[in-house]
C-alpha cells in the first residue's frame, strides 16, 4: 500500500472513530438529560440538533483556505452561545436540563475548532476558533454555575486550545512540506532546462555542421550527401523527441512525463556519443578509458557524460581547425577524472568559453557533487576541459 493510500486509510479510520464517539456521547446525553417538561424537551432537541450540526463541519475533507468553513463555524458557535444564554435566562434558579450539558456538542465544537485552525482562511479562522472556544467554555453553565461546572468549562477551553494548536501545527507542517515540494520541483525544472540545453545544443550543432559539410561535398560526392542527410534526419528526430519530453515536463511538472526523470545517459554510453561526433566532424575523437566504469553513482556517471558532451560541442563550435579530440576517462578508488582536449589552433580565452549556459550549468552540476572543473588552453596548445568527481562524496549523497 502506498503512502497516500495509507494516509487516506488512517483518515477514514479517524472519521469512523469520531462518528462512533459522537454517537456514544449522544446516547449518554439522552440518557442523562431526560426532560422533565415540554420546555426541557424542546431544549434537548435543540442541543441534539447543534451536536449533529457540528458533524458536517469536522467530518468532510476541506480545502486549505476555505471561507465557507469558518463562516459556518461562526454561525454554529453563535447558535450554541444563544442556546446557552437562553437556558440561563429561562432557568430562573432551577435549570431545565439535568445531568449532562451536552457532551456530544462539546466534542463536536472541539472538532470544529480543529478543522477551522487546520483548513480555514486566515482572515476568518481565528474569529471562528475563538467563537467556538467560547461556546465550548459556556456549555457546562447550562447545567448550573457550581464550581465543578466552571472547572469543566475551563477544561473544555483547554481541550479546544489543544485542538487549535494541533490544527495549526499540522497546517504549518503542511505549508513547510508544500514549500519543500515547490523547491524540489523548481530545482527539477532547472535541471531539465539544463538537460534541454545540453542535449539539444549538442544535436543542433551536429546538424549545422553536417548541413554545412553536405553543401560543400554535394558536387564532388553525392553519396556522402545522402549519408549526411540521413545523419541529419536521425539527429533531428532525436532532438525533437528530447525537446518534446523536456518542454512537456517544464510546462507541467505535476504531470507524469513519458521520459524517465533520471538523466538520459552515463559514461557507459560515451562510445555512441563519440561515434555520432565523428560522423559529423572532421576531427576524429578518440576515447581512452582507464579503470572499470561500471557501478558509478548515477549522478557522477551522467555528469561525466555531460562534461564530454559539452567538450565535444565546444570543439565543434570554436575549433573548426582541430585535427583530433582526445577524451580520457579514468577511475581511481576515490575519483573519476574526465578530460576532453582538442588541438585546435583558433585563439580562445577561458572567459569567452565560460559565458555559455552549457559550461555554467555544467559547473553547477560538478560543484554540487563536490567536484572541480576547469577549462582553458592546454600546455601544448588547443583547449582542455578537465573535471574531477569525488566518488566517496557521491556515494554518501
């Protein structure tokens, strides 16, 4: 059974228990409050009606910020106070009721205080809770003004205050949970936006490069144009599919996506990534793996994949004269090291390469995992993108 189903089951069980308790208290009131006159019978019926009237307020599920709930509670509390005042006025030294003042009504009003504090709109809920609390405090006076009855009134006020406190506590907890969920959703949507940039930028760059290449080789080798067009079609279809999934999630974070929420690829998929790059670029990319890449934490594996993807995309965009790209992935007992290095001779500076959203988002990913990332000119020329991921911190997460 899932958590929401279990919570719903407990709520229904509590509602059933509340109804049973109200029924037992009503029977007790009927037994102990037998009327001795027609006026007493009328008051008994009114008291039973007030007790029953509390049930539609505390039993159903309400929406947070309900305006109808505190308004109904105010009307009910005023009606209960009016009945109490009428009994005090009509008693004239001898009370029309005996035994019980209305325990079912007391329990019902305490439940009303709870639901008003939990679900009522902030503007009306305090007034409704106070009115219901006063009605609960005044109920024992229907049976007399002795000290014991006054003490019972004070005890009922304490019970009503406790119910209000529990309702407010649950309200604050629910608000905190909603804020936490909203924060997680915002972070998730930001993550998807980064994914959208990473994957779409990579594929679109490849499409542009292939289209440019196809234009130049169209007259010399038509067969190569057909191959390039097939690659462009495949990359375009994959790009559109990725865009639909990501944009769908960004538009409606509550809807279940048709794509997995986990990142799409890890270091074990680097060979297909490089194969796609080599099919569109003049500079061949070679992969060098040192160590077993299996069993890596998923956030490290996918972030390392994105480091390689960003490095290859930057090579396409900023190093058209590069003759080769070296991709090295090394795993040590404590670290995963990733390097993407090209030998392009085009002048590049680190600040210029850091202005894109890709590298900025990538830096945030790596630092969130406790790792480091640098990008800049290599010692022998070209451009080097280095990233290091601590495996022990990733596992601890």
